[in-house]
C-alpha cells in the first residue's frame, strides 16, 4: 500500500510540475494575465489528488465494497473546496476569460482522469 502511494504521488508531482510549467509557458507566450495564481490551481489539484488516492488506499483495506462511494464523496468535497478557494475568480462580475476557463478546467480534468484510472486499477486488482 505505501509503495503504491509513493509511486502514485511521484507520478502526480511530476505531472503537476510539468503541467504547471507548460501552462505558464503557454500563457506567457500569449501574454495573458489571469485573475488567479496558476501555481495555486496546480498545487490544489496535486495535493487533493494525492490525498484522495491515499484515503482510497487506506479505506480499501477495511471497506473494499464502499470504495467507489468514498471516491464519489471525495470528489464532491474536492470540487466544493476548489470552488471555495477560487470563488472570487469563478464568480466575479466580469466573468472568466477563455484562457482563465482553460487554466482552471484543464488541470481539473487531467487530475480527475488520473484519479479515475488509478482507482479502476486498484479496484480491478482487488
């Protein structure tokens, strides 16, 4: 269990760092300024993804049949916390520009896909 969490965390960190630098590079080349920090978006997604995976690994040993429900609940919590942290940007009167929308949504979708793939591999192995 600990080894899988460490490997998953390493992969997530590498993808998060790579995604952050790629996103920052593309934004700087397009000379786009955002109303929020790209680093905060990626840090939140990396930390949340690692915590969700670790919690799923831990609960899987005790309640293997309820792991899917835990994942769905954790996704709701993750999205709720994300909205609370970035509510000024998301709900601003001016609205989000297209680069801002992409900068918020692409990391969420990438990390969500990684979480889902990892969870399906864990559940299929059990």
